[in-house]
C-alpha cells in the first residue's frame, strides 16, 4: 500500500486551509464587484463552490472551515442588513440553510473520498496478492524438490514438477489419489502418525524415510511437512516438501567403501609429483579408461590445467581445489588434494556426465515452466476481462404482494425456467443459503426502513443442488404517501471471481508456507538487489529476520572470489543459456564464510527479469570428502598390515593342520595298535572287564581318528579352490547311492524326483549329498519301512533341493545347533557319527552362494533343504 510522507501531508493540509479562508472571500468580492441585490438567495449558492473545492482538496476539516468562513462572509456582505451580522427572520433562515447545506455537502464529499481511497487500497492489495502468487508459483515450479499439498485425509491436492521428477507420477495421475500410493507397505503407518501431528498443528522437519516411485524403485527421501490453515485459523490440510536423498545415501555408503578399497574404485585416481610431473600411482580404473595417461601426463585432457592448480595450492591459502574437466563426451568432477609431506598431488575424478545431462534437462524444463506460467497469467487476464464483461440480471419486487419479476439474465444466473418458475420473495429466500439468509433479510430491512439503496453478496442454491455466489444491489421506490412500494435491483454471477479470490488467498498462504518451510535456502533478486528470502536463507547467513537481508546487494552476500563468476552466470541466464550448479562461498553477517552449492534460474515477474537462487550448505559434504582423503592417505599402509596379518594367520593354520595330521596321528596309531595286540595275544588271559576296557580304548581311538579326519576336511574347505562346472545332479545322486553300503535287514522305500543340473564344484556337491543321504539312512533305521525321498522344489524362480526321511527327527528348538561343529542332538550309543558332517554341508553350500536349513518333529522324520546360486529354474 502506498503511504504519503508526513511532510507532504502537512503541506497539503496548509494549502487546503488557506483555500478555505481565501476562496469564500474571493467569491464574495467578485460578486460585490459585479453588483448584488439584497436578499438574492440563489446567489448564496455560489458560496458552495469554494466549499466543495476545499473538501475535495483537504477533506472534512478544510470543508467545514470553508463553510464557516462562507457563512460569516454571506451574513456580513450579502444578507440584509448589509455590513452587519443578521438579527432574525429570513436572513437567519438563509444563514442556517447555507451552513446546513455546506455541512451536508462537506460530509458527503468526505465520505466519497474515503470510499475512493479504500477502493484504491483494495485494488492495490489485490494486485500485490496476484504478484505474490505469481512469484510464489514461479518459486515452486522451479524447485527440484517435490512440493505437494494434501488434505487431512491424505488425498493429494497439488503436485509440482519437482514431485513428477522425484516420484515419476504426473500431476494428472497424482492429484486426487491418496498419498499412500508412494509408501512402501512396511511404512504405511508413517502416514497415520504424520497426519496426527499435522492435525495437532505440529510440523515434521527433515524426516528421512523410504518411498516408492511409479516404476517400483525405492528411494530415500527427506521430508518436511507443515499444516495449512484457512482464513479462520483452522487446519485444512498439509504441505509437504520431499527431497530425493538416494544419491547422497549411496554416495555416503560408496565413499566409505571406496575409502578402504581404491583398487575397486570405478573412478580414476591419479597421484603425481609436483616438481618432476611424474605420475607415481594410477588405480586400475584410470589405466583402463585412459591407457595413454602415462604418455601424455599433464597434456592429457584429464590432467590439463593442473599447472595453474599447483600454483594456487602452493600459495598456501587452500589445500584442496574442486574443478570440472571434459574428456571427449565424458565430464568429470575433480577433487585435487595437495600432500605437503611428499610434495604430491592426488586427483580424484568422478563421472558427472549423467548429472550434466540432468542439469541441461532441468534448464529446458524450467524454460517450459516459465512459458507455461506466462500462458497461465494471460489466461487469468482473459478470465478477468470476461468476468468484467459478464451480463447483469435485473429484478423487480412488488412489496405489497411479494411477487418478483426476473429478467431472462436473472433466470439464466439462477438456472430456472422463466416459463415455469414465477418466484415470490418468500420462494427467493428459500433458495438463499441458510447461513446467508439472515444477513440478506437484515440488509433489505434496513433499506425498507430508511428508503436507501443496499446490496449484499450471498450464496444461491441452484435446482441442481450446486451453489453460486451472487452479488445483489437494489433501490427502494416509495409511493405517494412515502411508503415503500417496490424494489428494483440487479444481480450478477460472481462465482468464478469469488472462487478465484478464495483460491488466490489459499494458494498464496499455501505457497508462503511452502517457501517458509523449505529446507533449502532461497532468495530472489532483481538487478542485483535481494527482494525475497526464506527462513532457511536467514539461518544460513546468520540473520535474525528477513529485513536484515532484503534490499542488500548480491555482491554483499557472495564472496569476492566469485564475483566475476557471478556476472558470467547472469550473462548466461540473460541469454537463455543454462547455468549449472556450482560451488560458491557466502559471507555470513558475522563475516565468516560458508561453502554452498548454488543453482539459479531466471524468471519473468511483472515485466521485470528476476533470478531465483537455491543454495545448499555443503559444509558436511566437504568435511566428508576431507575425511575420505585422509582415509586414502593411510590406505596403502593398512593394506600392507592386513596382508601381513593374513599371511601370518595362513601360516599358523598350515602349522596347525600339519600338527593334527602328523603329531596327533602317530600316538593315536600307537594306542590303537597296542590295544589290538593286547587283545589278540593276551585276550584269553584277561578278565572280561579288562577286555571291555581295551575294546573301549580301541573304539575311542578309531573315533578320534574319524574326528581328526573330519576336522581336517572341514578346515580344508575354506582354502580348497572351487572348480565350477555344470553338474548333473540326478547322475551324481545315483552314483552316490550305488557307492553307499545298502542297509541290511531293513525294508527301504527310496524315491528320487526330478533333479535339474546346476553350476558348481562336483566334488564338493558330492560331499553334500553323501552326508545328507547317509544321515537320512542312519536316522531312519528301525523304521518299517524306512522311507527316504530326494527331490527339488521351484518357488519364486528359486530351485530348492531336499531330502526327507521318516526317522527319529529332532526338536526344532535345538535347530540352531544342527550345523555347528561337534554338535549332536542324539547320543553316540544310539547313532554313530562325529557331529562334523552337517557343518561341512553348510560350509559347502555357503561357498556356492546358497543356504541350508532343516524342518523336523520328534519321532516324525526330518527334511533338509538347500539352495545353490545360479541354479536353473524348472
């Protein structure tokens, strides 16, 4: 709203009061100069001219002053007796008439001027609201983040272009759908919790979670959600800002992984000496991508320009430089570190070709969005012009009978048939919305009481059940006795205008909320002067309130090292060229600097070019990069130390295997041998109990030998190289059954299903089947008949092999002990074995990329399952 300076108001009032004194006297002097007849009353009307002039110029005060001066001048010079003030009679009546009429005219003109000022202020406020809406719409449309609004029931109401990029759904597909369409099933409960907080008026800030895109891909997002209030302060929905942080999450994980293993880094890493320009290290990715790197050295496109970088680094102000280079059609983002200990440069290159293409696509999208915004503005102007040119209906109400006469346009507005609907005033009131009925009756009653004009805006119930906003105005006409006889009025359909105004206010409030709670720092500037900032920008620069930043030059915010780059980007934007995201430094209000990543786009607002800047604090990212560099510096030494530790562990393992193979077997063979000799030579001479002890010694020695053999076989599994090939599982099982000794004295029912071939080590897989089949035969002894079934299952494109028996089974609460070394669920006197067989099975299956498990019941048999990586489907 425009505000007049106090000094100008004072001068205007002085001029108005001067006119209030001078103009009545000047009018009287001119009339006396041209002659005047005493009692000529119409001549007094001339004095109303200076009164109206003073009211128009200065308002109520100067108008009343002019009225008083005119009355005094007329009493002395124009009303008899002349040259003296009147006594009584007709001059007194003329005097009071002049005062009364002048006062009424003063009040009337003052009211008209006040209404005119209010109308001008309302028009100015409406223009400001429209400008703010366009500005906020431009901000939302140019944002890369998903900006969404929804109802308290979780139904989507708005969906910006950033949401289309993040979630893959277009606005047409998303609006009207529940927000749960982007929630994974296990996180559906989050929506209920979020809406409960919004309903209580709370905000949800920087909540990191997982969402699902239209193509089914899961993405990591950071969301900020705030309540939306209507004009009465009631919560009517929620605004949501979601940012895709999948790249950041993957980068963090990848950075940690790559920091420990540079040899696996898919991006080129080069280390060179500053003085000799000799390359000391290139990782496999650099060698694979650029085999001519060692030959061209600093002339290679990947390293060109490093001499200037060296000069900057040796200056001592910084030890890390970030830059971008292009090699052929591939763009790289480089981090150049200076290592003062050995006077070397370490160059980390990251392929950013996809990001460059995405930025170019973003700029094209922003250009299309700006054109769309201009088209929407033109369409809005056209609609407003159409509303201005809309037809107006008329009506007449006979106050005696209550009958109404409507024009055709009135019937069209109210959607009634003029041939079948002849309304009365009572019928009309029934069609008015109940909440507006009392207001209309009171306004119409006031007009009937004082005979004045009136008007209201109300809602009208259509026959179809819908509502229309109607603007009514009327004039009361009295009969010969002065009693109200009829009322004539006009009506105009303002539904679209009212809805547009309501939508405008709601949209402005919604967009203001979105900008206010945006996690990114946003500011808008025109001709280099800041005109809009959000709270995130204030926080970034250390401002307590936006007023500390508004009106400041952009060059006061951006560090002086980047002023030249800033002017270059402005020129590119002015020429319609894209300005990719860059790293800059901002100067905070306390004088400190902060590293930021800046994106910019040019907008068209009210015929003026403006630039929207989105800044993100990358301090944490820089710190993470520095930590990665420090980890890489110590990586080589750690690799050497770990290699030495592994070699020492392997030597100790080999020594242990040798000790078990030779040192333990020799005394064990002696114990078994001498026990056998004693039994053969002196068995008859020994008592029965002595022979039993020797037999137990002999059995224990044999059992210990088996344990040693199984333990050695188990330890060799992790070091034995695998010879992968196609294995015919059906033939392998058949050969094993032929080699195993058949059960004696028992009835066996053996069933072998279809066993597809797989890819693996035939010798190791044979050991798996031998151990599992032997267990099935062993634990089903004593069953009549003993049933063993071998087969496979195919579920979810995965082949699962199994072997099932009807043996003794086991309690599933001990299933976790099955595959441990020396773990047995039955007594040794019941079933022979060392407790290593299933541990060997598990290790072989794991080496093949599969898994093994079992299901069983006591005295009801057991089933063992295992899968293999790369097994074909049936």
